C-alpha cells in the first residue's frame, strides 16, 4: 500500500514548485484574506493527506482487521466534496475595506473576475464526474439490503459479484456536489460584490486571484472525489469468472470495462495528485512575496 504516498508527494511537491516558479506573477492578498486562504486550504489539504494515508496506520500499530473500514468506505467519496464546500465558503467571505472609490457604476456579477479556461476546466471535470456516476448507477445491482452496491458478472450457471460504486454510494456525494456548486457560486458572488477601494487595479488583481482560488478548490475537490471512485472501479475491472463445462472446457469472462483497467490504475493516482496539488497551491498563494520581489515588480 506504499503507492498511496505517490500522489500525495507528487501533489505537494508539484504545488510548491509551481508556486516558486510563479512567485512574481501573483498579487499579494490582503492580510485577513491571505490568512483565511492559507488556513482553509492548508487545513483541508492536511485532512485529506491524513485520511488518504490512514489505511496504512494498522500496518504499523495493529492488525488490519481492527481498522474501521466501513467508516472509511462511507466517508472516502464524500470527504473531498465536503471539505471543498467549507473551504470555498471561507474563501468567498467578502473583504472589508472602508476606503471605497466613490460611486461605482460598473456592474459586477459572480462571473466578473473569472477566467474562461478555469470555467471550461471545471465544466469538463464536472461532466466527467456526472457521466461516471450515472454510468455506474445504471450497471449496479441490489445487495441483500436492497441497495445498489453490487456489480455482478454471470457466465452460464456461475456468477461472481463485488462491492461497487453504484446508486447507493453515489447518493450522498451527488447531494454534496450540488451543495459544493452552490457554495462556489456564492463564493464568487461574495468576492465580486463589495465596492472597489481606492487602488482599483490592485483590488481587481486580488479578486481575480481569489476567484481563481475558489475554482481551484472546487476543481480539486471533484478530482479527489473522482480519484476515489476510479480506485474502486479499478478493483472491479479486474474481476474474472471461469466456469467449467461438462465437456471439460473452461470458459472465462470479466467485467464490462476490463479494458479500462490500465487507465483506472494510473488515472486514479494522477487525478489525486492534481486535485491535492490544486489545494496545496491555493494555500501557498497566500504567502507574501519577499521584499526583493516586491521591489523588482515595482
């Protein structure tokens, strides 16, 4: 299970390297906003790191059977989305500044400080999450309790089944996903609504960074959720069933998406690394630039 560390290390190091490369291009956030950004995004990243590595704990302190696997299985799909909701709400708190620039007639909406590429990226990831959720819900089957949590393959008189991300497991994540999207729009509106202070140009740059940070947190939450889904689908894709006939021949079959096993195997850690990297990078955007960098920019 050591491979669980790979997306975490890659995500954190990648975010730190990107922040170092772009240190001169980012505007400096106001102190209260920067503090909230660092704490909210940093705490969510840390919680996600601890949760992702928690299955490794029993290997060093006790036996694997004592680990609360049921709780882990119930939380792993919802946790990234729930953390995303809390983080974007904190990032969207309006910055208070009494020094307004007089009457401002420019109309501002929740899309005023958003960039097109981030909107497209968020839309693509969202469409991918919804597509996979609907597809898995359609092929899942009921378990003994009547919940759609099983994937079944049959061949002749034989059959096999396994735990699956079906309609039952996707219900809570989809509800949380809707809340996340609503919180994201509220955060963007909270950033755009207040009037500009005296330094309008600097204020616009800060609001663009804050709006982009909200997009990063939402996109990262979707990617981390999607990575958890793909991990479970990967184990399902390796299912196989062999049935022997009376003639002595043996017939084998597998899951309907067994051809996607390589993509699922490498896609899940890649998406997890990107999602966590977006969260860590958001926290690092709150770091103040050095005095030397500020003088060079001036």
